[in-house]
């Protein structure tokens, strides 16, 4: 009976998620606000149904009553998030709120399957992060001097990365974090945000060659510190984000082409200098030839995805625990194995929906500084998703970065929630300023 319930449940979860994903894109075809609100309500319902279905399976397989209590706490958490945005910010982008909740729900679900203790810790961090996240849109309305602090952002970012490079704890050959009052913190997750603000502030102030050169030197210093820490995944994200922001701000193709050339040369140098880079390249080129050593994680990841097929094996029916660091770098493979390839594709589409919303909001912003910040944060999010999923499916060499809002990691979760909150703040600001301008126009037109 248990196996029948598990089998039926996986198809229901797939149906709920497929319908949810369809609504992510169908909402753009409706201009009527009432129809859009109806779609957002259906999305919320589908998310809660998927969440309930998944946790019923987990309880059925484990008979652990703590799982039901954990599920109830999550339901309250998601209801508070959705209702808080509606009460505090009527103009909030509801699609971003729904997508953020859906991705976190999937993350809690798969982490509970993999490690109940880690899921509890992740949830605790999520609660604290959302308290901060709900404050950020309000702060954006009030704080208008952020664009003037570019050098302060650079100094803070370089200092944080330097501390990690010197005092950070090693993890698989890279210095990523340090312990602060018993809590492991990965500063690069937060430096990404202030790095974007630094670049936006510099390029918004001036686009002269001297200003671009100074910005490039300081941006390169961030990347060099990450390389020194052997955090090459983070270094790649910083480099690509800067290149995109520079090109959009200046519209100079020579900067972009020159940046790509420098990046290619730097990649070859890194391959020569760092052994763990060569290990990852070997594992990417032919993982089966080194399956007992360098290629073990990649092979297990591919085996998991292939075993799951289109519809998945069902929760607790696979063996994702055989993949090293499955809760962090390779959580996508665990999802594909037990929830199915179609579910995994829907997950990619939801992430793409978030990325497109980020870019859409960036294009609609009139303020040049905010526009560049939104573009940079959107590129950060989208490129990190690409690196994570591309690595686990052997499309590119593994970079060791997490899947935002889903992978285990408190710093990554907090950093991503802050990114979503900043984008929400920009969206709300644009809506309110647009509404005020519309009212002023009507007043002027009155006889």
C-alpha cells in the first residue's frame, strides 16, 4: 500500500508543479489585474498542494511525527510571507513572491528527505532571513543616498574577501567561510550584492575611460582575492556579472570583447596553477575513466538523473545519499532522481521565470543606478543557476556553487532572499512613482 501511495503522489506532485509552471508564463498574456490575481491565487493553491503531498509521502515513509510538525510550521511561514507582502506592499510583484515560496518549499521538501536536521536548520535561517527581507523594500523607499557609497561598498567587499582568504576554513581545497560565534558564514554570498552596488554606483557616476579603468581595477581585485581563496566558482560569477554590467552601462563592445579575452587567458592560467581545477576538468571530460576518484560525484549525479527518468522514482525510492555533498552542490540531481526529469525541467523554468522578471523590472526602471543594480542582481541569480545545473548534468565543469533557495546553506539562502527583496523594493518603487506621476498628470489636465 505504501508503494502505491508513493507512486500516485509523485504523479500528483508533477501535475501540480507543471500547472504552476504554466501559470508562471501564462500570467504575462493577461493584462487584466483581476485575471492576474486569479492566476496568483491558483499558484498559491498549487504550491500548498504540492507541499502537502510531498510531506504526506515523507511521513508515510518514515512515520516520524516531527515531520508533520515541521510541515505545519512551514505552512504558517509561507502564509505569513504571502499575507505580509499583500498587507505591507500592495504593489509587490506577486509572481516573485510565489516563486520564492515555491522554490523554498521544494528545498525544504528535498532537504527533509535527505537530512531532517539540516532541513530544520535551513528553515530556521529562512525565518530570520524573511524578517530582514520584508524590511528591505521599505528601506529602499527611504534610503536614496546608496548610489553615493560606491567606494565604501568596494572597501567592505575587499575586506571581507581578504579575511576569508587569510583566515577562512578550507572546504574541498577552497577557503569559503569562517566561523563567527559558532556560526559558519560565507561572506562571498553577501559580497556579491555589495559588489553589484559598487559597480552600479561607479558606472552611474561616470562612464569615462578613467572611471571604467578604476572600476575594472577594483573589480579585478575582488576576483583576484576569490582566486587566491580558490573559490573559482565565485570568481567566475563576479567576473561575468561585472562584464555584463559594464557592457550594458557603456554599450561599448570592445570592453565586452576585451573582457572575454582576459577571462579566457585567466581560465588557462587557473588550469595550470590549481590542481582542483584540473581535477574538475578531468571529471567533466571523461568522468567514467576516473569514476573511483575525480569523477565519482559527476558519475553518481548522472546515474541519479538517468535512473529517475521522466517521472522519477518517488520520494525515498532512490539513492541520492550516494552522491557526495548532495544537499549542497548536487541537490538538483536528487530532485531529478526522485521527482523526475519533467519536475526538474519545470524547476528550471521557474528559475528562468524569476530571471526574466528581474530583467523585466530592470528594463522598466528609470533610475540608472537602480537599473544597473537590478541587472547585476538578476545576472548573479541567473548565472548561478546556470553554473549549478550545468555542473551536475556535465554541461560544464562543476564549480561548487549552490542552487539558490533550494540547496542547503544558510549564507546562500540569506543572500538570495536579500536579492529577491531588493528587486521587490525596486518594483514597488517603480509602481508607486508611476502611480504618483499618473495622478499628477490627471490633476494638470483638469480645467
